[in-house]
């Protein structure tokens, strides 16, 4: 009889002991969400360190980058222009200019004054495709994404404001190179479509080397297979990192705009090389 009672008690205790062990394991192992949060915090701190020390970053309250830009149409190769480029920023304010001096395409001007944005027309009635994209997807300029770490408005420099979030950190191969991919969720989304923003970092240096903006637009149907669906992809690529006043900044900025599918494909490129980057001159 005693043996039977002991056996019954052991069977009753087994589920309880399993629950205790499981609870103990959950208590010491962080949740997936916590792991991602820690990873995002670590990536952010590494990225900021890749730019420069806290003192050097705080000292650079404004920045002027000047250089040359080459614009090209990349599918039919029908147009190529050379001109001047400038990226001016002061704290959260930003102005980007491409000047070609051509009647066919005089250039671009994108401005965020801290409250509202201005996207210049390329003629009396319209903006360029790139200008129209930035006009409709206003979170790009409003949150300081445009120009990456070249701008003092770069949101990762202002993470303490806790407006945006970084999610879904993973490794991806881009053009054959492994990069850390992060989804950037803006503080406030534009009402003109659902823009997906991906930031990419060099895993060895934590430098920001690429941003990809993807916008899918539907024309008359919500079916994904509908031929009237158009995808706009804008890329900002950064390279040729150089020391400037205790900071490490990219001197090469490549902007690409393209649309898919192939039947309505467009692809343009603005390739910018900065010869001069100065701080606190504005």
C-alpha cells in the first residue's frame, strides 16, 4: 500500500516539477522581444561610436558638405549631366541641392526647416520623380533620414528623443556583402502609402552604408498580381569614409531611384562626391 501511495505521489509531482523547471528557465532566459531590444541598443551604440566620440558628435552642431554630382538615366542612357552638390544641416534642419544649370533638368532642392518641408519644382508645373517621392513620403526628410550620417539631422544621433524604433535586426547579403539589416519604423508615417525603410550597417565597423526605401502603389486593384501595381525603390549608398574634425563621415553618396515592373521601368542615379566637409560654419 505504501508503495502504491509513493508511486501516485511521484506521478502527481512530475507535472509540478516540470512547471517549476520551465518557470525557472523562463526567469533566466530573456524574451525574444528583449533580445531584439538589446541587439538594437547595441547596434545603435556601436554605430554612434563609429561616427565619433560623444564630445565630437555634440560639438558638430552644423555641417556643410560640398562637391560634384553626376546625374544619369540608367536604362536607355539618354541623359547624363554634371553639376554641383551641397548638403547643409544644422541640428534637425536640412537642405539638399543638386544644381545642373540645364533647361532640360535644372536640378533639385529638398528642404526641411524643422517644421515643414519644401520640394522644389523642376519646371513650372511638376517635380521630378525623386522630388515627388520625397514630397509624398515626408517622413524621409521630416525624420532626418535623407543623407544618412552625413547630416546632423540623422535620427540615430537623436535616439534619446525616442520617436522612432529599430526592429527585425538580421544579416543580409547585398551585392554579395553581408550587412546588418534593420527595419526603421518612423515616429509618424506618411498617409501616402505604406513605405518600408531598411537601414544597413557594415558588421565590422557599424558604419551606416545603405538605406533602401520601398513603396508599393496600386492602381485600381488591391491584388498583388495586378499588372497595375508599381513599386518605387529609392536607395542611398554611402562609402569612402574619411576623418573630419574627429568624426568619420562618408565622402561618397550614391542615390538611385527606380520603378518596377520592367514594363514601366525607370532608373535614375545621382552620384555625389564631396570634396569639402566643414562644421559649425552655418
